[in-house]
C-alpha cells in the first residue's frame, strides 16, 4: 500500500461587499494565496457564499501534516 499521511486544512474568509455592479472583495485574494503558498500551503479552491446574509468567500488551503 502507499504511504499514509495526514493533510492539514486551513480556511481564510474574505468579506464580499454588495454593490449595484456586483461584489467587491475586502481583501486581495491573490496576495493571500501567494502568502500561504510561501508558507507551504497549497490552494485547493474558493467557496462562494455570495447569497449568505454576510456575503464572503472562503479560500481553502491544504498541506501535508
């Protein structure tokens, strides 16, 4: 069998502000992804909660534990 290892996950929430033109993120998501990558995290995906009462996106990162 293959090697057994655990994965660690972390999530970063970014507030999304609603405007007539659409959504505006409160933080630069690209900078957050770059900073986490520099710390050994791998970006997995962004989960949108734009219909939530407090709209935001969650960035999901993982790395070997």
